[in-house]
C-alpha cells in the first residue's frame, strides 16, 4: 500500500511539474515581444493623437457637432498651421437618418478646398473645383454609405466612411485678405436631422513632450472600436494592441510600460526626426494625407502636423537642420537661396509659403515683427542675378533685405515648414529638394547652396 501511494505521489508530482513547465513555456511563447510593443505603440498613437484633438476641440476650442467655426486669420492653435489661408473648422456627425449639408459660395481666382479627415487622420474628401469641376460651389451633402436621407437634385452627395469626420476649410488670403474672409464666412454647415452619435472615448490627455505610457492601453478595445481603420493590413496591428491591453491587466504591466518608455517612445521620436526622404537637409514625406499601409508615416504626420492634406493638393517639406545636418539655432543667421530658374513661385500653380515653428508643439513663434511666414505675396526682393534669398535669424544680419527676413527664437532649436500648393511635377515625383539653409559666416560650396532636382 505504501509503495503504491508512493508511486501515485511521484506520478502526480511529476505530472504537476510537467504541467508547470508547460505553463511557463506557454507564457514565454505567448509573451508579447518588445518589437510587437514598439510597432503596436506607433500604430495606436496615430489614433490617440486625433482622439486627443477631438477632446481638445470640444473642451477648449468651442467646436460643436455640425456647426462650422470661421477662425480669424492666424487664429488656430494646432501644429504647423498654414498662415496663408482663412481657416474654418467643424466636426461632422452622421447617422443613416441624418446627412450634413455644406454650402460653398462661388470662389474664383484664389485657392480653396474643404477637406474632411477621419479619426485616424486620413483625408477622405476634398471639395474644390479640381475634384468637382462641374459642381465646385453650391450645396453638398456629407452622408454615410447606408444613408436613407432624400436629397434634392441640386445637391452633390459626398459619401464619408465614418460617423465622425473633421472638416478643415481653407481659403487663400492672397492679395485681398478681406475678400477671402468674406468668402470664408459664406461657407455654411448644418445637419438635416438629429444624428445619434457614439460618445467620444475617454483617454488620458498627454502632451507631445510627455507621450503616454501603458495607461492608454487600458481601454484600447474601446478606442479601436470607436473608429474603423479604412487602410488595408491593419488587423494584425490591432490584435497586438488588444494583446497589450490584456497583458497589462496582469504581471506584465510594468515590463510593458518599461518597453514603451525605453524603446517604443525613443523609436518613434527617432522616426519623427528621420521622417521621409532627405535632401539639402529638407525632409520630403513619401506619403501624406492618405497613407495606405504606412501607419508609421501617418502617426508621424499626426504628431507634427495634424490635419495634413494629400499630395494632390499640397507638398510639404520640413527641416530642423541646416545643409550640414546641424540643428538650427535661433541665435544664428541662415540664408536660403533659390536660383533664378527655380524661384518658388515657378514650382506651384497656386502659392507657396514657409513658416517657423517651435520644436515641441510645432506652433508659430512670437516675434517683434509679428511676421510669421514668407510667401509669394510678401514683396520679396530678388538679388541682382535674379535669385531669391530668404533669411532666418533672431536679428537681421547686415546686407540683407528686411522684407526677406523671418525671425527665429533666440537660443532655441526650431523647425521650418515649406508648403507648395498645386505642386509642379518635379515636386510630386519626389525628385526636388529646396535649397539648404546656410549659416551666415559658415562654409558651404556655392553649388550646394541651391535647389536640387534628382536625376
């Protein structure tokens, strides 16, 4: 009897140890890898950045569903604003029983577009004379695909993929800003019914300087369910996001948070700094506005310039370094010279501009001149040989025209954003790079001071 009991005991003990080993092995097999955490974090952050802006818009900026706000010139606070346009903003809310009407006045002789974006920062429509040449003004109706709303024969239907969308209307200021503002105020938005909308998911509000840790994954399933990702190939990443949420409920929470802090966030910051193809110190994004499977690019753009439009409308270049890859310092003076056969206005059908923004929130920097951009309407002086030199400095160095000077923050790094609306083919192809910034008194070969077109 004793021998039998002993054998049973040994068998049970052995089986228990084997089972325990199997559990440990399974834990190791199922453990979320650091790489999966890094990838999932970058993907998920893209949605969180738009969701954060939705919260801030309603909490601080006075936005309401299906009510358009016409901002004063320069009166926006998001990252990398365009100061060459009058902005109007709104959040569109739809259900199958309610569309949202948009009325646009006839606008000629100046650039305009009414852009919609979804909750991931994807551009879902642009209304202008290029996309609707036969119905560039008048009445439009934003509707869901399953809408039951009957529309009149004079209404152009625009189908949006989600119940919530962000509107950004731009009207070029041009030489007559007062007329642009008058046209802006004629843009109207209103719902046909009373749409029932899902509540905005509550997430921690974070800053760009202090990106969030594991806590933002606590309601990840609700965040992902609140807005479908219309891009292909995102299912696997969403599975990883949900896996992090589940694992964070147990003993893995601290490890996951450490991976986010020590690997995921530094990796994203590095992606942001190196974003796009680089030439002459300028970064050219390969995709913008519509990102396909490139979720990393989408998150980078949402972080540094939320509400970016697609390349059919505008090409963006950004830099925070000079032509020798040294960080820009606001106490230094830099020049940027366009050759006479590649002046910036020759590269666009509409307009170009450049702005200075800070290195944290990417907002315009106050200065004594109250000058925040240079563009094709800035009365810029060309050089004797027909070239154009722009100056970026905290104090204007001698020998340069004040009209060509854009002030910079003393002693601080800053970023430049250069926009080309209605870009030329060289820009759309990604072969063109603007001239590098050259430190006044520094050394850079003359041939390297100009624009570059890759062969």
